[in-house]
C-alpha cells in the first residue's frame, strides 16, 4: 500500500532508538524521560476507588467536571491565577492536548517559532500537520533569550510560537521579564503562544515558575499545556490538559472527541484526588529530591571531564561531550553507552541542524540507587 505524505514527516525518536540500544546491553536508561518514583498512594487509591464505583465509561470529551474544577483551583492555589473550569480540556497526555490545540489553531503553511534546543514532539506535531517550524537558538550554558534573533525569524506567515517552561531538554526556567518580552513580541505580531509547562513543579535554587497565564499580554493569546505524567510519576496513564480561552477549548473539544473520545475515566479521578489531597510539602519535596539528583549527577559529569549546562528546572541535563571519542553526537552517545552502560540522547535530536553534534541529554529522574550507580559508571569516562 502507498503511504501518505504525512507519514514521511515523522522522524524516528532518537529517545526510543537509544532506549532499544540500552535495553540490548542491559544498561541504565537515562535517555527516556520516565519518572521512576513511586506513584502517590492517594492517586492510586483514587483511581482504584473510581473503578470500584463504576466510573469506567465515557466521560465528557473535555474531561470530568471534578477534574476540570480541580485544575482551575490548582492554578489559583499555586499561581493566584483565576480561570474557570470551562477553560480546561483534559486529553490523552499533554502531547494529545498540544495536538488538538495545533489542529484547532493552525493551518498548513503557518510558521511556528521553536526555541532550540526544542522538545522533539513539538516539532514532529507541527510538521505532521503541515505547519513550518522556524528556529531561534538559545546558547548553552545559560540559554538566554535573544530578542534580536526572535525578531529576525518573523515573517508574514508566522502565526505562533512554542515555549517550554521549564524547558525540556535544557532545564531553562523563563523569568518574568523574559515572559513579558515574549508577550510583547506576541502582541506586536499577533501570535498564538503554546506554553508547555509540564515541569512546573521541578524547580531548583531560586528558580520560580511563572505561568504564561500570569502575563497580561499572554493571557488571552496563550494555550497552557501541562499534565500529571511527571508530577505524579504516571507517564503511562496519559493524562494531560490544556488551558485556553473558552472559544478555543470548544474548538479543541470537537477534535479531541474525534481523535481520543476522552481520557481514561477512573484515571482522571486518581489525578483529581492527587490535586485535592496532596499538600504543598509533596511538591516541595519533589523539587528537593530532584535538586539533589541533579547535583549528584552533574557532579559525576564534571568528574568525567564533561561539561553539563546546569538546569534550573525539569530533570534533564544537556552536556557537552566534545572530549568523548566519536565523529558526531550519535557516535559519542553510543561510545558512552558501550563504555559505561548509561544511555543518553544524541544532541541533534533537539536541533534542526548540526548544532548538537557535540552534545547529549541525560534524564536524571531515577531511583537514587540507580542514579548513584549511573554516576559511578559515568566517572569511568575520565
């Protein structure tokens, strides 16, 4: 059978290919962003109780009202941002929410700005829908926003931009000043802003998460994306959501119904219970644990003679591996895997050109004993 043109737009995930190579060697997989921590009992028991209570059938495509309300209350609780439940759409992961948002708001040929290093699924989603990514480079190790570079890529076809905050893969946390500059830029050029805030609770040191909804110039032109995969360690549950103006949510809901019908009913209740019952200490401890893991693993990278760009958030570290043998990033990632048994992602997975050819990304959200073993193995590169 002849494949569609669309099927040729999606590149094989470098993360999945390195995962397979790691599994073949029985190594430690620090390529894939799987949070291996225990799922909170409140979340598990909430989902189990929902199953026993018969909450096992279709839900409204926008999500269960109780969960939509809990998300709106969460925004008030953490950010003092007022939204109504009608501004929330629950979907099959934040990737599902992003896909339906792009379908609702973009047309083929629209240009969309991505900041490099970018999250690969953002690019793949755009290209699969016929949108055209354009790129603004943020340079390691500080990943500072360059407004001049942003202005340089604007064209009459530019309709949107994507920010990931905290960023996968760089760990950049955008300041309020940077978000205000992005808001002014978006307002000036009448752009939509997709704000992926999946790692909002993974913050280190003095970093503070500012949601795009708290920036006046962005409030009515942004789609905020987040979810429960990382914060509750339930990546396989596929629960994410979007927050946007009601008219956008209504358009997204029609597409969400067509593609996914609804998110899993009892799992929505599990996430709801997590939002309702877990106190502030849960989130602060989550950040503290991951800050310790960041410092442990980045210290090992330094000991190995590598140069990590210390992340301010999320749980990934982009690392300069120029000193590792190999002609490019893939060869260097394989060299690291074969010598240490630790898998990473080749840097060019996050760039549209060769800018990442001397970089790899590690995910350090691992059980502490596994991470300590990975750190000892990495030190052998010295």
